[in-house]
């Protein structure tokens, strides 16, 4: 057993980090390095797998095993790694283009299987590495190099996509909210099964204005809904607004003093509630952050190896016996 | 069930080899009786080779020409190398099966038909105006009509089975007849029935009874005046089992993992005709075999790469269209220098093409079909049992040189079967992986001076933490590098590493004499047809030899010299000349081609005819 406690610094590789100045990726990198240190596993038990995109440079900067692969395929590569080596802590770093466009199919099937991958999707709502094309999360009307008249694509809401797939752990954080997002990552680290964490993060050169309402730590509390299990859905700088579900439709209720009974109390084990919450969009409703869904269901690798155990281990059998099978014959 | 059999004077002819074709509707259980017949011939000590030939549609409309399923087997004494060219005995379950197969039948051959199936409606579906069993159109053949429906129903009238279910046993009735004709033992099939239908004892009993009834019918009925006996094959002593090419490939992967003392990871997406590898391995998951049915071909390839990164013996299998989807990720496997085996069970292409038919048309895709300078190793299997040897060799090369290796099989090899001698552990090749240096001296892209392989260090190994990826890396350290000279050096190193695989290739074996008029150069599944044709041509006095290439890339180093010793070179292929193109570019040789793109294997007659044509033209 490893006795020396590792720190975030131990997880920093000595390579120069090559993101643009002001990029939120730096903050996320620090938070994940801290999360890994907190997990208590030795260095060599971690693997970070990424696809292509700015976020996907991530593995180079984490001092563990890492694989910077090809566009969209990180969940598939990570699945092969995790299924054959279930003891590893396997992290998938992806973005809105990588994970939801070219790699959408792998993402959806990884989640469907509930394989033990820690998926972190950096959502900057733009293709940044390729210099500014619309992505599957680009908001309608946004002008980009490929949408000079404004985007007409209906965007994905990544967290809702994951909730819709019955992902057993779904959360959303913001790069600039270190406390909130670190807490989410810590919970994700301890979850078994697929975890899907969406982190909102602007891209300085190409989507700089994207999350402006979230810039100011005090003002953003008016538009953020911090979701917490067992707590009423209350928000606002003065904690005077709440969400009530009337006929399953969310409505903002203002109040003073005690939280009224009709304000919903959040239940992260409730898939339907997670679906409603993850669908909230600005400006009609506050933007939810926090853990939307956390539930326990056997992971793919648990089911796989339980099945192997159930049929009986034949590893000790002689190779020749195995090759002969039941219907060999002998010629003398 | 050792009841005494009546003795009757029948004419027993001894054959050196025989070819039988079973044909019927795809719902008639043709593949099943075919493979049971094949097992029985093997148990009786014959050498054999089989060719299933089934329609792409799972259930084409019953009784139609499109729905005909076939299973052909050659067996006998010699080293039987192909499933034969034209059958001596054709067994048909319905008129459509007769209509489809008659053109491949030599005059004088035997046709055994289920006469009950030749109803006016069935005849019409098959395009017959009158019943060929009765109208004299088959006078050049020996036609034996068997009322199999009636006889099956009679045999089962006390079984309690509903009529429709009882009738389903009729294929075993015909199988019983065939067993009698060739003096084959019923035992293995009886045992098989017991296991197969162990959950429904009444069905098991019915099938066993009908099998016996068919055998007895043939023995007692005067219409069967001929019985054949094949000479036993002089095969090497040992334990044998009958394996299809796909099964052989699957067992080779398990064997390779055992020799490496690693898990086997097999990630694959269902595709005809490669799925049987996935099915076979799925049965062995308790044996350190991790089988992953991926969401698509790309994921199959990528999960394989992930498992290889994880330090396991990783493999995937597919067919042509799937290989096309895998090639982007194969580029990653090449630049990341990870070991893995990719089995391509070729089928007729392009696109969906002829999904259940055979071809050899992915050679150039396997050798060249990637972006960038992207060399990897390509091997080709030559027979169902050779799928074992070739796949095992692929795994050995993959881990020794840290490279992906593509194995080319095809539909013909994958579905065909032959006896496979189970090797002893001591006979298997040794696997060699470059030893890891100490953690202080480790660099992910340092190289073994002999093989140029980089060290294989996987997550979980303490002290070897490192990052790899698809970006070009600096020689040695593996850090991202855009340095122009470094990229050229790495490109050359990757090519040189694959080129060094020629050290693994044994001297080319020449079948025939080492020099002469004509050298037939084959690869892959045409081995049997070519060797049979060359044997026959040599017997007839022609100056012809043949070689068969397993190492498609890199090619055997002595190949140029071998070809130079012959005046002409002929390359028979089930494509329009892909190996020929490779030979031309590597050796500046202009070989002749024999090319067949019909979804059917080249047969020895076709090769023989071409050999004669080439040599008579001298």
C-alpha cells in the first residue's frame, strides 16, 4: 500500500501547458489534479484518455498514464482499457465537439453500459482547436465561421443528454466556480459506474461572451440554481426565489422568510426530476449546477466479471484440453 | 443400439476421395446436416474440406431459387485440399435446390432427392414446367427419389410430436441415408443430438429415430445399389478436431494470450462472415478472455487499442466494410506503436457487395489503405486450420515488434472446415516481448536495437507512467514534436521496424521443382485449388511449380530470387490482380493473372486449365 499522501502537485507533469491565456482549462486541470490526489490511489493506477480538441491535450499535463487519442474515440479506447483492467481509475476528458458530435455514438453507449469511466466534458459551445466553428452545443443564432448568419441548429444540453441515457452520475459545474466544481469532481471520483460531468467554460478567442452572466461571483447567484440532494430548489443572491413544479412545469416562485412548501426539494436519485432540472435554460429559468443525478446500479465491469465468476473459472485448465474441446478424436 | 443389420449384396466401391453437396431451402437445416456429415467423415479417419454456401437473406421466401442453401464437402485419403470442384453426389431437399445446383454436376453423378418436396407448387417456384424426377430430363444422372416427408412422418407417428414438428426431422432422414452410402458411423451424430436437444428429450429421440430410419431405409431398399467407401487418410498421429477458419482464428488468439500469460481482449462488432470469431470467444470468457461487443466497428478497433495500451493481448475481427471503418484508428495504433491483431474475413465487395460470398479483394486495403505513411504487417491464412497458425504468428509478431498485424482470411476459409491437429504446448512458437528497462532508464519511445520495438509499459506498472497519443513524438522521449527532422526520422523508423519483420519469414517453400517454365504464386484461400492443380499438371508432365505466400507485407525476402528462376509467373487470385500489383511494384516483374470475381472460390480445374493454356502457348 502507498502510504505517502499525494498532492495535486504530484499529478502535474513537467510539460509546459499550452492553452491560451485566460482559458478555463487551467482551472479544471488544477481541480482534477487535486481530485486525483484526494482519491488515494497510487499514481500508476490512473489513466487519462482524451480525444481531439483543446480539452483533449489534458493527459499530457497529468502525471499518470495518459492517452491523447483521436477525435471522438476516447470513450471507446477507455472502455477497452477499463474492461480489461477494471482496477484502474480511468478518466475521459472530452469536449462538446469531440464527445457529442464525432464521438456521440461512443459517448452514448459508454453511458448506456454504465462502465466505470469518469467522463469530464468541457463545454465551451464552440470548436476552438479548429478555430471557431459551430458545435452541437452552440446556442441558436450564434455567429461563427460556419454560421455567419447565426446558427440554426438546435443545440444539445449535455447534462440532459446524459440524464436521458439514464447515466448513474450526472453533474454540471463551471470552470470559475472552484468550490462548487471541486465538490462535484470529488463525488464523481467516488462513484462507481459512468460519471458524466459537464463543465461550462468559455473560450477566450472564440466564445468569449458565452458565459458572461456567470462572471461575477455575486451577480451569478441570481442566475445559477445550485442543486443539492435533499435541499429545496432555492436561488438568488438573497435566497428569495425557488422552483415549484406545477403540473410538472417548473415555475419561479418569489418568497420572503421561510421556504414555502411548494418549493421542490431536490432528489438526485429521481431520474424524472433530473430530467426536468437538466432541461432548464436561461433566461427563462436559472441555470442549474451541481449533482443532478446520482444513483447506484452495477457497473458494466462488475456485471462482466460477476458473470465470469458465475460460470466458473477455467483459467487453470491445460491449453491442450481447451483446444481439444469436447469432440476431439485421436489418430494413432 | 447395436441391432444387427441385414446383409445385402451391394456394390461397394472404394474411392480415393468423394465430393458431396447437400442443398435445400435455407430452412431445411442443410448447414446442420452438412456439418454432421463432415464430423462423421473426420471421425472415420478421412481428410476433409468443406464449403458452406448460404444465401445472404436469413429466410428468403421458402422454396425459391434465392433461398437455396448449400454445403459441400470433399473427403478421402489424399490430402484433400479443397471442397472439390464438382460433386459426385448431390442431395436436394426441394426442386429449387436441384435447379440451382444441377449445372455444377458431372453427367453420371448421383442425385438423391426428397421426392415428396417436388409438388406442382414447389416445381413452379423453382421454374420447372414438369417434374424433372419423372420427365426424363435427368436421364444422364443416377436419380434416387426418397419420399422423405412420408417416411419421416411414418417413423414418428407414435412419437406424439405434432406433424409439423415431426416433419422438421426429415433432414436427419436424408443424413441417415448418406451415412449408409458412405459407411459412416452414426455414433457422433447420435451423441450430438443428445447434447443439442438435451432440454427436449422428445425432439432428441425423434431426430435420433429418424436418422436411424434413414440409414435402415438405405440398407434395405433395393434402389440403393451403390455404396462407397473412402480410403482412410494417412494423417499424422495425434488428437484432432474439426475446426472452421473462424474457430481456428479464435483458438489461436486464446493460445497466444496463454503463451504470453496475459488476458485476451477481443472487441468486435457483428459482421458477416467474421461474427463466428466473436461467438466462439464469447464462450470462453471464464478463461481470461474479455469479449466486448462494441457499438460499432470504430469502437471495436478503439477498444482494442485501449486494451493493448492496458497491456493485454488485444485483437479485433471484421470484414471489408468494417476494416474501412477501422483504418483511422489503425493509424493511431501504428503511431502509438501498440501490438494488436486485426482479422479481416474478406467477402465480396465493395460496400455490402456479396456479404456471404468469398473474395480476396481487401489485400491492397490491408497493405496500403491508411492515411499518412502507415506501414503495418499483413499476413494471409491459406486454409481453415492454417487460420490457427497464421493468427498465432500474427500475435507473435505484433508483440515482438509492437505493431498492429492484419490477418487476411475470407468467407471461404472462415466457414469451411478441416481437421485440425491439436498442437502440444512444446510445438508452439515462443513469444518474445522486449524486456522493460528499469523505471529510471525508461523512455516510451526508446527502441530495442534488434527489432526497433518500443517498450510495452502499461497502466498499473509503477514508475513507468507516461503519455502517448496520435501526435508525432520525439524519438526516445515520446514528447510531442513538430521538429521536421524528427518526423522524417520517426517515419523511417516505423517503416524500418515493419521491414525488419522479414527476419521472421522462413525461406519460401517451393511445391515442385526449384526452377522451370512456370511458377504459380498464390496467397490465402486459393492454396488448395492451386496445389491440386499443380499436382495434376506435374503428373501430366508440365514444368510447373507453386509457392504460397503467407507474409503479404513485408513480402518474403527471397521472393524475387525464387520468381527469377521461372520463365513465367502466374498469380491466381479472387480479385482483379491485387497481389500481382504488389509483386510488380516490389520486384518489377510482370506476372500473368488468373482472376475470378464471382463470389465463389477459384477451383483447381480453373487453375489447371490456365496452367495448360500458359504452358501450351510457349
